[in-house]
C-alpha cells in the first residue's frame, strides 16, 4: 500500500499551512476566542481556499475530493488550533451529498461550498451518552412538510449556523431532517467551549423541517464516522505542534545550568510521547482510508482509531504540561491552548472509554488479530 501523498495533496497541505501561518496567528485566534469563538470572516477565508467544498461534488460547485484530502487539510488546521468548525461542514456536506434528494442537494450544496451557508449536525441529547439510537426529538408530517420538536446539545457554532441536520423520530423510526436556524420555533443559546470554540444548545418547537432521508440512523452513523475521521486528523495536527513546542522548550529552558533536554529521564518521556504521536498518525490514516469501507468494517475502524487517538491526545497533552511546568497551563502561553484542544477532542464523537466499549463489542472470533 502506498502511503505517499500525491503532488496535489501536498500542494493542498502547503496552501492551508501558509494560510494558518500568515493569516491565523495566535493573536488573531485569541481575539476570536474573546469575541465568542467563531469568526465568520475567518470561515469565509476557508471557503475562499475551497475547503468548505472539499466533500461537495464538482457539479454542485465543490472540489469533489475525498477523505485523504480532508485529512491533510484538518491536520494543518489542527496545527493552528483553528476555531472555525470546518470538520462540521465536511460532515454536513458529506451527508447531504450521499443521502439527500436531488432538490435538497441543489439548494444547499452550492451554498455550503461557497461558504454562504454553514450547516452543522445537531444530534447530541442529554440522555444519549454517545448512543446514536437514543433520540427523544420527534417529527410529524404537516401537509407536504414536517414539524420537528426537541432539544440538541453541544451543536458546533449552533447560534451562528444557517441550518442544522437533525435526527428525530418519525413514525417510530429515526429519520434525518434539515432545519433552518431562522425558521419559526428554533431558538439557540450559544456559549464558549473548553477549547475556546463555540457551541450552542438548540431547541426546536414545531419548527419547519425538510426530510433528508428516512433511514436516519444509517445516515447519522455515517455522519459521526466522518466526524471521527476529521477529529482524528485534527488531533494529529494538534499533537504535532504540541510536540514541537515541547521540544523547543526543552532545548531552551535551563535548570542547574544545562538545558532540560540533557536529562535522560525527560528524553525518555519525550520518546514515549513520540511513540504516541506516531500511533495517532497511523490510526488517523487508517480511519481516513476506511471511511468508504463497508459499514461494519467502517464502524470497527472508527472505534479503533478514536480510541487510540483518545489515548494519544491525553498522553501527549498531559505530559507536555508536565514537561513545561507551571507555564504549561498559563493562558498567555500558546501551549496551554493546545492542551485544552487535545482535552476537548478526546471527548468529541465519543470519549475513549465509549470507543473502547465499541471495539470490544465489535470484536470477532479472531479478536481482530487475523481479520
């Protein structure tokens, strides 16, 4: 298997890295965080680079690219701990492109690709505990349309989004709907998250909804798997930059007249972190390459990848703080913000213990060794 990236993929990586280095500085990010955690102008800059249209087919104005290109992009955005939720955009555009009727695709995909519309998945409920089959939101048919009621939590940039993809029970079965934020009966309460991004609680009260697919559970599972692959890639980027910052600190900070990097015990700690970094990278590749695999194979792969990324993100983040000492948790130091991002990513789309349970549940007779 060839793990080398194509010239086009490397050019894409280079373009995103240059934008992060030049346009999304730590100072700009701090300003966005203090203003609420989402900046529409920064999101539009991602759209100008074509990134919001990565998963949108070319005939709908997008780039028509795949999981590997998305992985390359999100690694670079992770390095810059970019707050704007491009991963959520890829989830929404991928689901609409794969499951929505043609009229809905024509209406929303070009707007998503151009950055005119931000559409995000609103699926988490307070009682669900990461289970996708637990859904209290309901939808009832009203003439030729639908009315949807329910509450969703931790919706990325929920009070800034233009529309939501919402799972709800219709006729006793989970279906997936699209609801516009400005529709009557939709209310949002936004707040900053631990990693300084933005999320919202969203309430629907007989809100007008458009059916995306009646097979909502399959579409929702696919959406979450896309989200897991995006989160893994972003986590690798955050880990990479965390490692660079830690190595730089150890090569400059002196104790007892010598740099920290000369102490063997600390070098061993960095070696352990490097092992976790490379395990995370390989499992992120695995997740992206399995994203279009048959359903059961895909589900096993995503659970394995998210478990390993959770372990790696926690290990690298916590050890980086320990190696830095007190400065590692100060708001003025950039490294503390990488630690917060790693801590938050470990919880997104299912935490480490949840996915360990998923790995265990999906083991076959061979325990995954020969299959």
